[in-house]
């Protein structure tokens, strides 16, 4: 693959950079993605993110990879890479509705009916409806196909009973894409249905879970005799496993780690160790140089796995490689930040006297979660070993 950007791509970068310079208020700029991904963000902070999302939407900068007929820009994969680079560079806050735009939207375009696309996509894009992902259950995470939440037919509806867990944003959500067991007698992968569920339906209760960081970003969700119209099936009854895999593969993406490495270099320059700047220590500079090289390698791996998609193929097992490498790099990088900060590392997020507002400790605590969400590191290694390298099943 040729890693240089074309003149057209550079023009795209210029347009976005100009738009961000004009439209991103300085007090909205955030140093990195991790903090916001996990932060509780009730009230004002959440509203600020919704407002930023809508501003991006008004500029045509939400879901740029979606086809134009559905409100996107039909941006090429290269432009999507540029898009994420520029948002990270500008310190743009996370938009809301990631689960909708990245996962359900493309899934509906592939598997949904015309009626479903018309009903859900415009609101998804404008953050008029927030989505959450109801896959994991207690006892069914890595082995997702063993899920037990039931859906029993009753006329034109299903009656859903069961429990989901770790459901990010369920406390904000209006809609959920839910996996249910619709045929208990079929082999486990063949008895699952993918449903679109109104989170305001009677019988749904959401209970927040407190994370290591102290935030409440994800939840337990309970379903008690919840009525879901059969019109909300996506991709056919008992075909949900195949539909769910489409969403999962779109979920395994790497983040650009370079801004985080650069931020850490800034910290090293500002800290004093043994009477000198930490940056003057050759070992510190070497570690940072290694991280910088690894971050670049992650970026190139992401570009490489996009090659298959440029050729028109849906994402496949190769999306596990950048996901695994970036999330593990993120852990090591934040551990090193703890070493560098020394006693400062213990001061909590947003506490008085915390260096950088305690972001580094927060990032460290949050980093493990990224090695678990969207499939754990062990599962990614299994996928790479078995499906790419042809190793025998463990
Ligand atoms: C921040 C965050 C957000 C999340 N958001 C959502 C969400 O919005 N919706 C949703 O549905 N889920 C969500 N999840 C859940 C996530 O998908 C699961 O946590 C994940 O799939 C792992 O499942 P589990 O927690 O049940 O762990 P388990 O599957 O019980 O795994 C426990 C340990 O065993 C290892 N293990 C399991 N099987 C194997 C194997 N075959 N080979 C080797 N090792 C194995 C795992 O790697 C792990 O270390 C989120 C998780 C996190 C951390």
C-alpha cells in the first residue's frame, strides 16, 4: 500500500482543519479520547458533547463514511484516517452515539429493511436518538453465542426476558441493538435474533455500574416481559449471529496514539527529577522514542488492514491486530506515565494539586477497559492465531 496522501485527500484535510479552527471553541478542546470515553458525563458535560455532536452534524462532519444518500459524505477510507487524525490533533471532544454511528448504522445499511433505514438513520446521525449495545450478559462475554436472554413469539411481537451487562451509555440511550435467544433448541449460533429495542419500553430497567475510575459509564440492563415488535428484527429471525458479527468487526478499530505520546513528552519536559528535567534523562527519552515508534506502527497497521476494505471487502479478522496492539500499547504507555509522575501519580482525577488534573492516573485506570471492550486481548490473539495464522484451536 502507498502511504502517501493524494492532493484530493490533502484538500479534504485542509477543509476539515479550517472548519475545526472556526467551530471548535477553545474550552471544548480535550487532551485525549480515553478520559472522555469513560467519564460519567452526567448533566452539563454530556450536554456539551451532544451540542458538539450537533455542531459537527450541521457542518456535515458526522458519519463521514456513510453513503451520501444516508447523510454521510461517502468519505474514502483514507479520508476517514485523516478525519481521525485531525480530530485528535485539534483535541476535539468525542461525539455522542458512537455505538449507533459506528455499529448499528452500517449494520442497518447491510441487513436492515428500507423502512428501518428511513426510521432510524437520520435520528442516529443527528443524535436525536442515542443507541446502546446489548450483547454481553453475566456469563456470556467472550463466549457471546451462549447468551440466554430469551425472546418468545407472541403474535406480532416478541416478549423479551433476561439481563445484559456492561452496557455502555444505556443510561443515556433511547434505543438498544439487542441479541436475544429466539430458538432455544437450535445450535447456539443459530438460535439468536438481532432486535432493535426502544429503551423506554415498559419492563426495562437500567442500573449503573461503578468502574475502577469511579465513573458510571456502563450499566446492567434488565428486561422483564418487554414487548418488541417483530418489525424490529434485523436480518431475519434466528440469523442474529451473522448480523452481530457485522457490528463486531466494525467495532475493532485502533486509535491514534501519537497525541498521547506527545502529551507524555510534554510532561517529561515539565517534570524535575534529581534536580534536572526528566527529559534530560536519556532513558526517559528512549522510552518515549520507543512509544512513538510503536504508535506509528499501530497507525500503519491500521492503514494496512484498511487495504482489504479499500478493495471492497468487509472488515475481517485482520482488524484484531491494530485493536490488540493499540490497547496494549495504551496500558504500557500509561504505566510509564505513572513511573514518570512518581508521587504525583497518586493524586486523583480532578483533585486539587493534581498534575494535568489527574488525567494520567485516570487514563491508567481506564486503560485496562480498552483491552477488554470489543473482545479481550486473549480473544484477539485467538482470532489472529486461528483465523489468520492457521494455528490449531486452543
Ligand atoms: C469499557 C467497556 C465497555 C463495554 N461496553 C459494552 C457494551 O456497550 N455492550 C456490551 O454488550 N458489552 C460491553 N462490554 C463488555 C465486553 O464486551 C466484555 O467484557 C468482553 O467481551 C469480555 O467478556 P467478559 O467480561 O464476560 O469476560 P470473560 O469472557 O468471562 O473473560 C474472562 C477472562 O477469560 C479470558 N478468556 C475467555 N475466553 C477465553 C478463551 N477462549 N481463550 C483465552 N482466554 C479467554 C478473557 O480474555 C478474560 O481475561 C464492555 C466492556 C468494557 C470493559
